[in-house]
C-alpha cells in the first residue's frame, strides 16, 4: 500500500510539472499610469530582442522617455532616462522601438498628428541616442501610429499614418543598415481618398509582409467596417490580393480585398494583431459582435480560402462609439500560432482585468483560458517580444497596471511597476 501511494505521488508530481507553466517576472522601473499610453497594442514593439539582449521603452511619471536593456537570462535591467519627453497625457503618443541587424536601437515616440520624433542609438546595443532625426523628409509633418518591423533581409520597415483620422494615408519607409539611410517606398499605400482612414495590423512571415485593416469613415470608432487584406513578397514595394492579383499603387476601398464583410456599428475594433503559421498562412485576431456581444474572432487562410473562428467565451456586452482612446471592458488581443494551437493574449473585465491566455487546438472549437497574473492590470493591452519568441520559443510580455478614462481622459493613478513577464512554456 505504501509503495502504491508513493508511486501515485510521483505520478501527480510529474503530471503537475507537465501541465504547469513556469512564469517569472522582472521589474524594470516605475512608469506613467494615468492612462494607457505605455500599454496600447499599436505600439507594435514595446519589447524586442537582438541576440541575447532585450530592450524596452516607456514613459516615466514625468513623461520622460526611458529605455532599458538586459540580457534575457538576467533579472536586472540597465535603465536610462533619455533627454526626450512626450505628451503622455494623450494615449496615442506611444513609443515604438526596433533593433536593426547591426545592433542599433531605433525609436519613435510622441505622435498624434504631429511632426516625426525619431532617433537611434549612437552605438550598437547602446542606450544613448542621436538628436532628433528625419527619415526621408517626406510626409513627416502629421505622423500617427508609428511602428517598426524587422525584415528577413536585415532591413527595417517603418509605417505610419500621414494625416488625420477619417482622412489619412499609410506611409512605408525602409531602412538599409549597410547605408544607414531611409527611403520612402510607399507614400499612400492605403488611400482613404480624403474620406476615410485605414486602421491596420501588419506582420512579417517567411514569405513576406502581411497586412490587414479595417476602414473607418470618421473619427468615430463605431464607423469601423470590413476586414481587408494584402500581401507583399518584395518588402513592401508591391502588393497583391490573396489570389495573387496585383493591387494598383494605391489601395482604396473600391480595390481592397474584403476577406470578411463587417458592417458599421458592429462593435468592430481597430488595430489588433496578426501572425502567420509555419506554412505562411495569415491569422488575424479581432473582435466584433456575435449576438450583440463583442467576441474575439479569428480570420485565417487555409487551402486557398478564408475561414472564421468564433471563440464565444466572453459573456458581457458593451458598445463602442465616439472618439479618443476608449475605456473598454476588454483589451484588443494578440495572437500566436504554434503547431495545431492558436493562442490569444488579452485582458477582460469579467475576469478581473488579469492578463489571460486563451488557447484552442484545431478545429479551434473548445477554448481554455489561463490567467497569467493574479491581480488586475487595469486597462492594459498586450505586447510581447516577437524576436525572443523566434529565438527561444518563450513568451516575454510587457506588463503594467494602467488606468484609462474614456475619450482621452486622465486618471490620478500613481506610477506603477513596468514588468516583463516570462512564460517559459505555453499551455496545451
């Protein structure tokens, strides 16, 4: 009997080891928390890696731009308060970073229809920066939603909206590390024709660049509609539909490939996330109404057709409407695909505003949810280190508890810890 009991204990121990997901947390410093400027999903890169080094950036309590670096195996960060500041009171004015193939850190910050703020490190792996720089000198007067992407050939892509909400265009710049120069490769890729704007998400895969977006007819988020798609095999110079048909130079509402029709007033959110699987199939995560309740949904391509996954695990309804940064009961989701599994990282008020990871195995009908944190992160939205995931298949998540009053409001929240949460093994 004692031997049987011992064997049972051993089995339980190993089962727990197999199904538990080791999680560790490292604190970088104190960050601005009066709104969600440090945690908005469209930062694209709040956290990035180059070889064994990891970098992050955020606003501190005085709206100074802070950058930090560590070896990913270390818990302690080298933290530098830069000479740069931003209008942190506007949650649009996020910081986006990237490291080029030579190890130089690039950073853009403080943008909401205002001139470009861009600098790069003076040395590879350094945290001291040049003064403000131009990229190309073209369309740099009214910049919003800047984001960097690392391309397989070692170059950097920088995209942003030129112009205002409801009448803006998408600009793409490309940086060559060998010459240390930027060139503009698209001046008006997603053309709102002066009537609307495109709100996009982009990802880089083994076959090229993947882009999806919704159109918005005005500043009002309720006018979001239709999920559209484009692909580039040449680093952003030319674009095509999913059937291979080439787009004209400027993609308009009339010429865009609509991969899932969604009408206005559907609680459709903008600027979410997309990824690709090992075969180069794109997956796009968003949320919009199902029976009057906004639900996380995934549109993906497989065997030359577009498919829809509905998650159905959210229970509480709400209405999206108006302008400015919204206070929303759920975050926008980040998506990851590994093997036969889809993972969604998100926050939901109905789960106590914790960081949560939902996952399902193909055919993606049965969803499980694991809470990554024990406490609320307020109005946080997800951002993770894509480069570290590719290097070592660990999930490094940028985390901070922040507030967000509706319509660009400001809370009285004190500074909170900026943390990096490491999930060493994904659940299955």
